[in-house]
C-alpha cells in the first residue's frame, strides 16, 4: 500500500515536472503574445508621426533643420531615460516600468492634441521619447525573461515583428490619416492605441522578484560600466547604432525626398509598406533561415541589403525602385536586429538583462535622434541624393567591424 502511494506521488511529481519543462520551453505563451500586441500598439502610435511631423513642422512655419530637431529630440530623450530605467528594471521589476512608460505616453498624446507652436511640439516630443524609452526597455527585458534561453535568437526574431512592422507601416498610416482627416485626428488615433496598450499591460504576469535581485546586484558587478566593456555587448550595439544612424535618413526625410521627385506621400508610403511586409515575413521564417545559414552569413547579407536599399533610394525616381528599397531595407534589418540582440543577451544573467537591453536600445535611440539632426544638416549642404549616397557608405563601413569580430558574432 505504501509502495503504491509512493508510486502515485512519484508519477504525479514526474508529470508536473514534464508539464513545467514544456511550459519553460514554450515560445508563444500568453504573456509573450500580449507583449507583442502591446509593443505593436505603442510603436504604431509613435511611428505614425515619423513621416508626418516634418510636414506638420512645415505647416507651422519651420524648416528642414527644425524638422530634424523635432524627429531627433525624441531619440535623444529616450536615450536619457534608458540608462536609469535599465537599473530600475533590474532592481524593482519589469511590469511597473512598462506601466509608467505607457502612462507617460498617454499623458503626452493627450497634450499633443492641443499643440500649435514648434516649441511646444519639441517639448512634447522629448516627453514622448522618455515615455517610449521607459516602456520599450522594460517590455524588451520582460520578453527576454519569457523566452527559453535556447530559443533566444528565434524568439527575439518573432518579437521584433512587433517592432519592425509598426516602423514600416506606421508612417504610411500616419500619412493616410493626415491627408484624409488632418493632424488632430492623427494625435487622437495615437492616444487610442497607447491607452489600449496600457489596459492590456495590466494582464501581464511578471515573475521577476526585484527585492531578491537587489541583494544579488550588490554582490555581482552589473553596472553599466562593467557591462559595456564586454565585447558581446558593445560590438553588436555599435553595429546596430551605425546602421540605425544611416536609416534615420529614411525615417525622417524619405517623404520630402519623394515630393522633390514629384512623388505623392501616398506613393512613397508604399515603400514603408514593402519594408513592413518583407520584414514581417523574414521574421516569420527567421527560424528556418537560422537553421540553414550561419549567423555570420546572415549578418553580412543584412548589411549588404541595407546598403543596396539606400542606393536604390538615391537614384530612385520610380515607385518600383522605392518598393525594392523598402523590401531590401526590411529584410536587412530583419536579419540584423534579432541576431545582434541575441548576442547582447547571450551571456548576461537575469539581473543584468535590464541594463544590457538599455545599452543595446540606447544605440538605436542615439542613432535615430542624432541621425535626424545630422542628416538634416547634410541635406541642406549636398541635397537628398548626396545624403543617401553617404548613408550607403556609412552602412558598408560596418563590414570592417563584422570581419574583425567574426568569431564573437558567429
């Protein structure tokens, strides 16, 4: 009788263990899906303004430099938020910071509806950058907690669909709303999206115990200075910084370049749509590509594709070339982003993920913020075509970094 009971207990324990193991290796859990939806909603709200705000600045009487400032201040403000936020995420938990970041965005978009001057627009864009820098760092860290370590590259590839898709379709959606309903309707639309994201966040489960991790971080060197010295963190972060710096010229000025070539904003917006579709499809099939090709080959292919996209833009005066540029740009970033993100998170502990994610994401913030400012100046000096040829050279320069650190990135 005793043996029977012991057998039952053993069998039950084994069953529970198998159930836990299956749960641990699941890639698409309920929380993972919710986080993808939340990130998609927030990033769509933000990116609808990437191509439209320069037009809004022009309507308010501003010039190209002011347009670059309005676009760029967002990234710089997000950078300022990520460093302290990364520490808070590791010390006190992920979900709280997600709610705080999205809450800031809700307030910001509510106030943006009443903006009528360039100065107030710049201030609110800075606040928006702080909110986005907070929520995106916390969401990315929470996602890394949910993905089994052996599936990190593939899991991040799928999650990045919720980042790349909005970046590609957001500007097109924004232009469609502005052309048909006006800028005020655009701001109401963004407010609706971030409000919905805030509500969905309430249903996320965060198992990270900040109080325990506070004690661990006192015993382990997890500060930014210690982490940023690791090649596995600064090399992929620098690579993404450079290509994102070049891509800032596309996000901020492609619409205006199209107008110079007598292409309507709606037509130019199709390039962003192509980027979205190809980027999403590439991420869906990323796991299969990762099995058949070495990561080093995928990295090289991504860099070459992005550089080729900017050449197409520089000489493109037809919708066909702009569509090709969008497809190449989307595919290139679909290959690079998850691979570089996985390298950054590969060797860090749970209590280091927030800081590591903040460092990696900061590179993108600086790139788009500084890039929008710098490329705005370059445009005023050598024009749009010259600027896009410069972005091609900037991207190709990363090949030297990749070849130098081939073993690390493989």
